């Protein structure tokens, strides 16, 4: 996905995650496909050891709307 620029989000999405490595990618992909493009998605990883943070970090690196 190409990096997007964003002035002010219309919607804020908060995703608390713990040991969500098997599901977090699909969750974030679904959010990225939404019709409303002016959103911010904040992922809060509670110390997962299963790769949750790495997966979420890749979204944050490639799309400014996602923050870890």
C-alpha cells in the first residue's frame, strides 16, 4: 500500500492487542479497506510475544493512518 498523508482524521480507531499475531493482520487489512479514508488507527500492544507488534509495526511503517 502506498503511504498516505493525512491532515486530520475523521475517525479514530483504537485496537488493544495481546497475543493477536494470528488475527491482527486480517483485522488491520480490513480497517485499511474501509470506504472512509480519513481515519487513524492506534494499535496498543500489551507486551505480546507472538509477533503482534512486528505485524502492526509493518502497517504503521507503510501507512501513516496506523500507529503502534
